[in-house]
C-alpha cells in the first residue's frame, strides 16, 4: 500500500503516510483500515488530503467489486488505466519509463493469453486468482534442469559480445522493432537500427528474421506491418521463407471455371508491403471451409459444430499447454460437450471441446 498510495502522484505526501502509519500501529490496525475510518480518528489531516485518501479507498474498493465478476484481463486492463500508471510511464519518456511501459504491455498480453486458454477448462473462471496461481506454478517449473540442449532466450542487449550458430530475431514489425517509442527523433531511430545490427551479427551461420501478420498489443489483436529494417537488407542475402501454400495466399476458387489460366499467377508470394494478395471477397461457404483448415487465431469459432472433436473414451491426445493425456470421460452434447482427460503430469482436466485445441494421437 505504501508503494502505490501516492504513485502516480495523488497529493498524498510522506507526512500524511507517517501519521497513518503511527495511527495504524497505535490501534493495531492496517493503514487501509485507518483510512477507512478517518472520520473517527483525529490525525490533523486537512480536508483536501482527507478527500484524496477517501478517493483512493473508493478506487481500491471498486477494483475489489469488479474482481468478483470480471476476468483477469478485463480487471488488469481497467486497473492499469484507472490508476494512471500507463499515462505516468508514457509521460516519462526515459528508457526506464519505456521499458516499464513495455513490461506492462507484455503482462497484459500474457494475462489475455491466459484468459483465452482458461476458456478450454470447464470449471475455470479465468479470474485474477487463477492467473496468479498459474504464474506461481510456472515459476517453479521454469527452474534450470541442467539440460544444455535448449533454446537460449535473451534480449539483444544481453546478447552483446556473444555468438551463436543460429539466431532467431522475432518481432520484426513496425512499432515493435523499431519500437513505437523510438519514432520521435532520428537519433532514437538510429539507435534501434544499431541494435538490429547487433542482433544480426550475433549469428555465425544463419539468422532467421520473423514477423507476424497480427499479434496481441495491449491485449488487443491488431494487424502487424513488417519492419522497415527488413527492407534495408540487400535481397541477395535473403531467402524468403514466407509460405505460399497456406490458406491466406491460395485462390478461394479451386476449379478453373474460366478455362485455361496461368496457375503461377495465382500462387504468388506476399507483396513487399506485407499485405496478402487480393483475391476478392469470400463467400460464407468459403469462409466455413477456411475455418476448418485453420481457425482464426485467438477467436475460435464456437458456433460451428465442425470444429468440435469427436473424441471417445480411451483416446490419446496432445494439448499444447498440458501435454499428452488420455480421455477418461465424455459428457454433454453439442457446444457443451466436455472431455475429462488425465495428463501425463498427473493432472486431470475437464476441457470444453469447442475451445480445446487437441491433437488426436490414437
């Protein structure tokens, strides 16, 4: 409470906090309880400061009430905005302030991803308590096992002076690398470019540069644009691995209804501006077929029965989050169909099949 009561600044000074601390010790109560009962305690606090303390208590209690029904992401996003912490770091402008903004963004992205994953679980609420429990478990599992055969994940700053046979530089997108915070001056943009040079020269044999077509930013799925740094590399040094056989780039009409045409023109690479080629507006029937091939990221089609797996008791499955498991029980029907699965780690999970992303093994 002492860390957040006046951050961002709310006009509650150290003298006031000291008086609250003394009163809390005298009455054997918490500082929060003392603030709740200010009208019954004479602390020689002026009316302006008293009102600010009351506003702070009201804000915290509103979060507590919201927590009773909101999922973890909705609550976290509201707290980040309502407290003014986002505006505070945005005004900061220093490298530390920018780093804190990026940390909050990644935290919100992580919470959003967690909430989406919890939709698979029949008994899950996706609230902040479940998120904190999940983070505690993940921290224990992430301890070093002593196995050297693993991927080294690090920031570019940390990679300075090191070299690796193969390097993967991810997130090569505008407003990410270069960062949106570096667009104010030419010198800031040049610093980002030098940082990219550092990352690129860490590779002894090959460097893989990747970007997404969309990603979560502040918990919202947005379209992404390839980084300008990619265009600055001479094409003779690049092998473009962008897939051309995914549904995004295939013609929506399979049959040649207009006679002989040049098929090579339909199998085009993605244009240099990063946008997929125009293939006209798809029909509803075509969209349904596309969803069967690859459901939209982060937005599973819950109303289409074709995405619900027809599992049976005894089926072995694999889940990206929980690992391999065996179906113990099937219950419900239609969109409410659930599978009780025993995973190899010993956990038994009840998953809603309309959300669960399961791979059938046998």
